[in-house]
C-alpha cells in the first residue's frame, strides 16, 4: 500500500471481547473507529465474582482510552447499520470501507450489566451484594454454566447459605460435553451443599424482582415447593442485532443472529464482518470472540493489501472452563481432558483472567 494513499477506514461496532480484539489488531493497518455506548470495557468474566467479592469491581470495568494508538473509541450507539453506512444515536453517519459487527449479547444481571456508565453499574453490583449477603436461602433459576458458576461463587463466599438451582432441563449444563464433566460438577456441587431441582419448570416466577431480598415460596409443575429469600435469573441470552437494517436484514436469522461465511463475512457482503455472540458459527464465549476477531483482522488486512485469499474460521471443539469459586470447578479442555479444580483455579478461578484484558487494553504499564 502506497504510504501517500489514504488509510482505509474500519468501523467496529461494539467494544466487548471481540470488538476490542479486532480494533486493536487493525489499528496499525487502517483508521479504526470503535463505536461503543458504555464508558468502559466490561470484563463480564469477573461479573459473578464481583457480586460476592466487591473488591473485584474496579477490575471489572476497564477504560478504553489506551486501546488504540491511531484510531478512536467513539462513545455512541449504532442505531442503523445497512451494510454500507453506520448511523449513530448522536445523529452522525459513518461510511467506512469495512464494517465489523461485534455487538455481543444481552443476558440477565448479574452475569451482564445493562448500565452504560461504569459508576452506575458498580453501584448496582454493590447493591446486589448487600441484598445477597442478607439472604439465608438463595434460588438460582437455570443450571447452565452461568447458574453453576454463580452457585459456586456464593457457596465459596458464604458456605452457610442454602442454595438451590432450578431448571426445567433434566440435567445440569446443556451442551455437547463429555458425561464425565457433569459427574465431576455434580460431585463438587454435592460437596458444596448446592441442591438441584431439575426436570420440572416453575408454575410461575417469584413474585419479587430478581436480585432483591424478599422471602417467597414458589412451586414446580411437579409440586415441589421452594422457599427462598432472593433469586437470580441465570438463563436468557439474546444476540444484540436490533440495529440491522436495509440490505443487511437478509442475513439476520429469526433468532437474531447474522449468518456468516466461513471467513466470517456477513452473508451477501464482501466488506462486512460479524463475530462473537451475534454469529452462529460457534458458541458464545469470550475466548471464541477473541479467536474470531483474529480471523476477521487477518482477512481485512488481506483485503487491504488486495488479496482474495482469506482465512476460514474453524469452530472450536467443546471446551469449557467452569470455576466453582476461587479454588473449585472443573472443565473440558481442547484435548478432551476433564480438568482438576487446581487447574481451573490456575486458568481462571483465582484471578478471573483480569490481567489478560488489562494487557489487551494497554493498561498494564
């Protein structure tokens, strides 16, 4: 590329795990604008730990201001993206050479926060901590990875609390995992005293808001009564693609995902990519979003250099790293091994991967 030629422009929509990775990787090769309505990067991996251990909160919200050397982070929200232009809530309109959609998913609090200001989000987490601390009996609705991790965090912080997990599925942890993984998770849950009521839905949701201290009784369809002082919703992921419009709508599925090619281009578009939780090509995980971002950045660099040889993304094998508190948990590793609590603690449980994202955001200096 001629040094005198104008740098190509890239707009990355969404400043989550995939968005920051793609923006940083492209910063040297293009004029990058990262569009994100939140005033700080939210390290959701540490969210459940932050509810029980509030000293994690300052490490969960990390500033964007050192992420890009050449580009800029625009605190704004994309309200309409048609594959050619990105229209923002402020009224501005961007027409970049390349668009990377990385808007992620929504999920009920506390696994994710919907507050745009870090100060408001931190206040909400502190309030949830105070409410949870008061409760003797805790009900978690959902026995997938989030519910399990939250149960482990609560049990580790407050061993005396009575914790019950409720799910309409007949077993914990849906997904294509080795049966040995569930056996090990169940073994540790038994050690922690976490009860499971599975295979029958609640007749109705609790009469009090999630995350607020108030004693209640609910009943499953099979007639099991459950008493608790507080409850949390641990299910309900939804891709965030409500801004998709115009020609781009053809790629949006009924469930809200964006169909992509193996190169992670949005179906029907040469210069529009989608990654992370809005792409159905792989599972919704921070690590997956990072790997997808690397492929997207490599492919945009190739296109900038005039190449038509683009890399394909290879979906990951079933992998999960599931802490149950700082020193517990298990997981299924890429080689199929079922990991020990000690190994899970080293990989994630002890530190919740904070340093990795401090470094990615150029904050470690």
